[in-house]
């Protein structure tokens, strides 16, 4: 069963401990929380329309910038293609001016005689340190193989 004396004793102790805890905690001053102001429907509509207008303005400026860049790219590409065609035309003119027939015409106009260039053929000289291969059968075989490979 319940012991009334011990029960009342424990209840009093509980109350005292809570009273001490309440006294120890500082009293908090309640802060005033301002209610958030809600915009009226008209203000929301005005802000929404203004935001959309601003977004459209930014998109328009970006589109104009892209168009300008595209125009510049097109003009640079046309200049590049013009320069390429000019380079090709110059190549054709140079090749026409350097043909043997054109060179002969220029030489006759300038009263100059053109001579075919002489190619000097120099035979490699053997150094004294390079001795000839022996004239035996083995040397003749090596010489024949060497000449066959070199094409003499």
C-alpha cells in the first residue's frame, strides 16, 4: 500500500526542487515579433509585371549582343575567304611567271641568255685509311652483293 508519510515527503521535495530551479533561471523578457507584412494583391501584380519586364529587357540586350557578335563573325569569315582566294590567285600568277616559257620570254626581252645550270658531279675520294677489299673470291662476292644492293 501507499505510505502517506513518505509520499507527502517526496512530493514536498519535488516541489522545493522545482521552486529552486524556477528561482535560479532568469526571467526572459518576451521579444516582440513583428508580423510579416504581406503585400496586397495589386502590389504583387505590379512587382511580377515589373520583374517580367526587367527579365525581357535583359534577354533583349543579350540577344542584341549575340546578333552583333554573329555579324562580326560573318564579316571576319568573308574577309578570310577573300584573303584565301587572293592567296590562290597570287599562287597562280607566281606559277605562271616562273614557268620556263615565261622565263625565256623575260630573258629575250631583257637580252639575256639563259643557260641550263650545270650539276657538278663530285666523285667521292677514298681516303688512305680506307683500304680496298681483298681481291680474292670472298671480296668479289661481297663486291657483287654490294653492287647489287646499291644498284651499280
